[in-house]
């Protein structure tokens, strides 16, 4: 059978399914300037609370996170905005981006004459980049170049029964077709990590899954003085009918279906084998935007996001396909949900629904806009592993 082809954008480091233009702030005090440029041109702002008064380790994390953001295959190019006296130097970033072939320009507020001239100059550059990006034609590339993340958030009682099972079924179709799939959310694994480890292809990979979960438990206790099970499930999870972390985690692992897990990736590491499933050992705070950014910086171009109660979350770097296993949530939140897996509760077969979700992934990779893209939700979370 011929390999499925996707229409995307050729980069030196692979293929993208979007052509985003980014306005990247290197330090928190220029966030407003970056946001103003993005709002005026249709670009996407990358803002955060770091960049100043950072030690060697902090600067390294800020710089690498922003650099990997700019390198993402869904990114066409952009403008990097700095103040001029911060540790994280934007001109160094532009220098390292030259090999990617992406058009990036650095503007420094202290050299431009202040925020207003910087914003004016930035608008000119960004508007031209947006125009160029819109004119770039799509090219065909094999589905084996596609990496899909699987995530859940705002979960309720239907998430484990329908939403995440639909994602897992779609994941099986994706890997069978040659795409790769990544699962993470380490803070949501305790209680079921041994079950996920059984899907590892080797004993070593299985032990890594156990170890990364234990490490997350230890880190959370040291940082917060209480166990992970005291904070997870969240109040919203409990309102939605989830009572314990074990109950939540048994649903969480269903997002990978029956896919054999070939390895455990560290932050910024990319998948090695095509058509395979991987875990991402991401130990930053377990908020949804943190996981989403981590997935993107490990190469994911699209994400399947299952939510029982609903969330407007989007990503600055990739389209999120938002689905729910709760038919009532789908009826109440049509402006931010793309797919109704809750029809399984009403009698539809899971195999049919999972196949339709897989086909939606292909449509989105080919350019179909998701709800979070339509409403302009483009969240970004700075990845500081020690944060």
C-alpha cells in the first residue's frame, strides 16, 4: 500500500504543517512590545517571565527553549525582541538560527529608541514575513515525517471511557500508517505507570517509565511539601467525577492505545524511529500549556487533546485538535471543541470514532484550521526543567 502523503512546508530540519510567524521576547520587560507587534500583523507572540537576573543554568534554559521554539518546523520565521541588558541575548539566537534558513531579525529596544520605534519597526518586518509565509506553497511529504502528541486536560468521568480511548485508537491508526506518537504528562501517571511500562519494547524502556514517574513523585514532594496525590486530581477533575490519581492515571495511559513504546525521550529530544510511540520525560510543572510546549519542542507538529469538561487551550507552535468524550460538553462548547467522541456513549462504535479522529488529524495536517486556531488561542510556556 502506498504511503499516505501530507501537504506541508519544507524546512531544513523536516516538514511543517503550519507556517507561523513568531514575535519572540527574550526578556519579560519587552513582552508588551512583542505582543503589540503580533496583534497588529497576525503573527504569534512568544512571551514569558524570564530572561533577566538569571544564573548560568537559568540563562541556558531560557535560551534553549526560545531557540528550539524558533527552530520548530511549523515556524516560517519571525522577529526577536530584546531590551539590550538581559542575560538572554537575542542577537546570539539569530546567529544560531542562520543554518535553519528561517528569516529571523533581532530588534533591541535600547538601540531602536524605545518601545514605540521598536514596535513600528517590528510591524514592518513582521507584516512582510506574514506576507511571504502566506505565499509559500505546500509540498507533499510522507506521513512518516509526522509526529503527533497526545494529551488530556480538564478531564471528567468520560475521559477514560471515551475521549482518551478514541485518542488511543487514533494513535494506533497513526503508527500503523507510519506516523510517530508521543505521550507524556508524567504527573498524571502515578498508579498506572506499571501498566504503561508493560507496553515498552524492552525491559530498559519499561524501567525508564517507572523511574521517571518515581522521580516526578519525589520532585513534587520536595518542592511542595506534599504528595502528588494531594494535588492531583484537580478540583475540576473531582467535580467531573474523578476521585483519585490512580483512577485518573488509568484513563491517562489509554491515549497511547496498544502502541508498543520504543523509547523515553528527554526534553528537546526528537523521536528516533518512524511509525513508533514514545514517552516524553517532561518534569516541568504539570499544567496543560507546559506539556503542550514540551511536546512541540520534541518535534510534534500536531496534538490530539482530550478534554471532558472543555478548555480553550491552544499552542503557539502547533494546531491542537480538541475532542471530548462527553456529548453534553460538545453541545455546550462548540466554539472550542473540534470532535465529539461522546457519540460512543450514545451507541457509536469506538473503532469508527477512532478512525474518524485519525482522519481528522490528516485533514488538520493538510491545513484544516482547528477551533483554537480560529479563536486565536496560542499559549506558550517557558520550559525551565528546574522551575
